[in-house]
C-alpha cells in the first residue's frame, strides 16, 4: 500500500509520474462509484476546493469531515479513525495539526492516506509548486528557486521536491527560523542543492523564481507580533524582486498577508504566478490521487 505523507514518499520516479498524470487530459475514473474521506483539523479554502474537485474529476464522491466529527487523537485514536473511514472510502486525506496523527492512521489503514497538510510537511503544495515552475519556465532541471522567510512545512517539502527534480533551492531565513540538522540530513539523501543564508538579497540574486509564505503559520498565533519584527527584513517587495532575474516569477502558497511577507505591488505584478499556482493545487492533487490508486495494491 502506497501513502503520501511527504513528497519523499513518491521518490524521483513517482514524482515524475505524478506530474505527468497532473497534466493528463483524461486521468481516467479510478474512483468511479467510490468515496474519498477528507478530514480537516485546520480549515482551508484551496485545499478543500482543490481536493474535492480532484476527487470528482476521478469519478469519486468527496466527503468533507471536520475534526468535531471524528475527534482524532482525543475521542478516537488515529488508527481507529482510519479503520472506520476505510470501511466506506477508497482513500483518506487528512489536514492535521500533528504529523504523528497521520503516521498513526497509516499504521492501520487498508487504503491510501494522503497528507493535506501537517506541521511537518505539505506534499500537495510542493507538487503544485513544481507543476507551476515547469509550466511557467518550461523546465525544472537547472532552475533556481529562492525561498525567503520561515523554513516551515511548506519549505521543507519544497526542498525535497526540488532535490528530486533537479532544482537548486536557496533558503533565506533569520537565525532560529531556518532548517535543522535533521532537515539537512534528509535533504542530502536526495542530493539536494540547498544554499542557506540569512541574507535575502543573497538568496534572490539571479534566481528564476522567488517564493515566500506567511511569517506566522496556524498554531503559532501567539508568536505573531514577535515574528513581525524578526521577519520584517525578509519582506518580498519590488526592491528584492529586482535582485532576481529580470523575468523571474513570484510564488506564494496563499493565503498571503499582504503588506507583511509580500507587498501588493509584487503579488499583483506581472511576475506573480500565485493564481496558476493555486489552480495547480487541483491538477497536482488529481495526479497524486491517481498515482496512489494505481499503486493501491503495493
């Protein structure tokens, strides 16, 4: 049984297959007459809409389930939630606060488990990022991406995805908000070309794409005011974009806190590709689900 908890679960060959499936004009209907459970501990506009439509396009019926309905990890164990939902559905996707909940589901699930977001990883976003880079730049091999800001779940999955796709990644983050030794060890297993710096201009210099995310993720709200001060020099604005290649594109996983990690003048500029990137959440999710269902028997 294949599962998708992090982008590394695909491997380089699987990653290529998923991106190809995401572009397929006819992805088939492997979920015809079947259900897909979508469990949300965190609400999300893009994730819910992209996943529901991906399931529909594969012929299935998506069922949106809130945390109040399952109480995963409180009222019922992740393993028991997985066993219950697998009684009705052909796959389970979950957006969780704690990555360990997903691991508990995988241990008991007879159907594929998909990570729609956890504190550790965001594989579906990384797939959409690569799809967007490939669409907009015409290639992945040899592309340089500068990620500016908090090295969070989005950045970690992006790092692994870039490593497997031949993309060079530069990370610019304040001390204490950059990657860990464990991150570097994991990325190096894929031959990652990751440059670490605390200087955003150094990261952005001659980059093909500039990427940022919110400075305060869900669950970190009490740190918001402190983070605003620390991350202020990492704002992606016109001056920072000017340090990248003249035809560089701007990416953001959204929602954006306009005026903080990015200015209106950048997110609304001709360089911005945030809306194609958001649309690619649906296409990449469809590709990932099709790939998992094709490998459902191992």
